[in-house]
């Protein structure tokens, strides 16, 4: 009986010092934030945002070609979420040429609007976007297996 009372006291002490809100951070809220974002050169801004019920699909892996890597950070700079997406400033167009053959061409835009879906978390503070560089070679002039990223820009989610 004494052992049970001690266990109950320990549970109450832990509950007092470790509030439920702290525990809830680690539990999925089953909410998705849809962010409509505009990018022009290195200027990135949120046009519209909406939070809806749902779960995100498993994040995709990097294609390495024409990919953008993003990191969602806390106010302290801790990375809380990350992922890859197609570069919104690169568009592949397909057309039929004069010979009747299907051709494709990669064009570079100066301005684009895109939707970014991330899980909703009240700790999310900012998003950093990076261009993936796969052209860097190692000492033997062979493609480097490491992914190199260059900052495109960032947005603050708390404005």
C-alpha cells in the first residue's frame, strides 16, 4: 500500500512539473498548414495561409535536379521539420515541334506562386528555402555524393 501511495505521489509531482501542454508538442495535432507563397528572385512572402484537419503523406525524397530543400525552424533556430519540393522557378514545358515531334524544355521563371503543405505546429517560427547544388565535384572531379545547399530566402511565420 505504501508503494502505491509513493507511485501516485510521483505521478502527481511529474504532472505538476511537466504540464500536459509540453506533452502535446510531441503528439501530432492532425492539422496541416497550407501556405500560398510567392517567390521572386530571393524575395519570398506568404500570400495566404490556412489550417485544415488532416495528415501529410510521407515526405518525398530529393530528386536532386531542380529541387528546393526547406527547413521549418523554431524561434530558437531548432529544425522542427524539413522537406524537398520542386523548384517553383523551374518549369518543364512540352510542345510539338515543326517536325511533329514532342519536345520538352526547362524554362526559368522570375516569379512564381506555389503551395507548401506542412504539419501545423505552434512552435513553427520560420521557413528557410535552399537551392540544391548537385554540380559540385570532389577532388577527383567526380560528382560529389554530398548535397550542397545555398540559401534562397526565408519567411517568418509569426508576423
